[in-house]
C-alpha cells in the first residue's frame, strides 16, 4: 500500500519528459522511487487522449507515504500511474500532430488559388517571395492533411518535418490567423496549471 503526490505541468520549453524527485526519504523509502517513476513513464506512454504518448511533461514528486508491512514496488508503480493520469486530466493536455513545411513555386497570378488550397487543408502561409513573375510560397500544413489530400500538388511539393502543434478543428483554417508556432503548441502557460494528485490504494 502507498500514497504518492506530485505536481504536474505541461511546459512548452521542456525538451523531453522529466521526472524530478523532491520527496523526503522518511516519507517514502528510496527503493520505491524508481517504481513510481516507472508507473509514471508507463502512463505517459499510453497517454490519456486517444492512446497517444504524452510529451514535454515535467513531473515533480514531492510527497507520499508507505506502510512498513504492506508496501511494495508493484503498489507504488500502480500509484504513480494512477496519480499521473489524474493530474494530467486536470492539467488540460492537448493532442498534437506532426507538421510539415512546404515550398511551392507558382506563377504570380496563381497565388490566391494555392493559398486557398493550403487553408482548406488546415495549413497556413508563412511567407511569399516573388521574383521575375514566380512566387515562392512557404507554408506549414499538418502531415495528416497531406497524406489524405486529393490535391496532389501539395503532396508533391518539397517538404520537411518542423515539429508538432496542437490539433485544430477540421475544415479550413482562418486566413488571418497566425497559427501556432511549430514545437510550441497551444498549451497552458508554464506553472499556470500545476496540479497535485494523490492516490491511496487503501481508499479504493
């Protein structure tokens, strides 16, 4: 049996998932810290939104308790997993999708049509440079839209992966919207959604 508590923040500046142990040794013995981390990592991998892994998450373990006779590694692994899921639900997680940057060269008079096609596929135009009557359009479009697009012109353009962004609603994007910068999805501001979750198997 055991209890764990931790703070959870979804932070755009975190490069990878982080686990920080700030718990007092007398609260939870050292041998149970690794199982707690293992439970958290397993929960991150399965995620809480449509089964996709969670990324850029910082978890700080700060409190807990144990029973000298009934505590074991399995209990703390389970407690870590359940507590993480409960905290994650309260931290307003977002679903991310891979984004690709495209470079499209078209005659200057065709810019409007290409721009419209990009917005139809939830993409956005980043910049347009025109030289000698040829316009080079740089756009960012969700990979899923390129894979399912019936407009082969977009899918055949030179492209490269630029990062992940929060999934927007289906349908055309707002031509006046700047979108969400790649690798900086629309998440709660760091520290603004820190939550504490506790799980006690004895109470289940």
